[in-house]
């Protein structure tokens, strides 16, 4: 597990991204910067930040939609940082899954205090467990899968599909949710992607891919991961 917290900053204004990136890195954080909602979701799925700082007024999908999409698969703390100060906007953001709301202009010290508070409320050990099955083990923090013969190599996309499923043990993950979380909100009908990658995961991880034990298909609905135990 990494010792340095990773922060994803999502803001369409370049000066704001630069300011936050420089300020956070100077205080010891790893920082990813995203200018759009689509880019934010892709980075979140790939890097799994410990906190997201999110502007609402984004091109393409807005901050409210980003928060809702993240909440489909992640409990990562979300701090909204927005010039919109109306109560109804704050309520909408909090209802969408945000944990805190800071209005621009803001003081860096206040933002850092809220960031530290968010990290204290969300222990990383709960965010990134090790999930063990009888045939393989998934380490969500290290982003590795090991079997009896050692590490099992997955492509980045195979890993993203696996992670969404493993983070929702026993729950039906719909086709729409998987497409959105892995490929982005613009993908909602490309179910053939899922069939291809689920087939690849089963070939690599299932003892008998033709009779899956861990990655079950709910016809016309989605997929379900079973048989794993977090530790």
C-alpha cells in the first residue's frame, strides 16, 4: 500500500489546475489533473485516488454526473470546489455523492484541512482490500493478481473490469455500469466489449472457463463476482 495519498483534481480552468497541482505536490501529495468529466472518470478508474477535488462546471458531463458515476463503484471522498454557491446546487452535489463542498474563492489552508479530514474518515485499508479465492488472489492496492503459478498478467482494461466486479462482491453489476466505469459515459451500447473482456478474464482466472465459478453472467442484465473473501 502506498504511503503518499493520491489526489485527483478535476477543473476545466488551467490556472486552477496548475495552482492546485503545485500546492498539493509541494505538501507531499501525488496529484492527477483532469480537465473534463470524461477524463476524470478514466483517471479515477486507472489510478484510484484517495480523494477527488471536483469542479461542477465542466465541459461534457458535469461535476454532478461525475460524482454520480464515481459513486457507482467507489467510496472515494469527493470534495466539490465550485464558484456556484447557491444552496440548491450544494444540495444537488451532496445528494449526488459529494462529501464536502468548498466555494471559490477559497483559502488553500482551508482546503488542505478539509482534505486531511476526508482522508481521516476513509481508511485506505477499507478502500483497497486483498480479495482471495480458492484459485487466485486480487490485491487492489498493488493492482496485482496471483495464482498458484505466480502473478497473472492482465491488460489495463482487463484489470479495470476485474476491479469493478471485485469491489462489488456478490452484487449484480449492470452492463451499463461496467461500460460507464471502464470505458466512460459515452459507451452505453457496446456490450460486445464486455463479452470479449469477460471471456479473457475467465480464460485467465477461472479453473474451467466454460463453467465459470467466479464471474457469472446474468443474461441481459450484467455480471456478478462470487466466491471471493476480503481480508
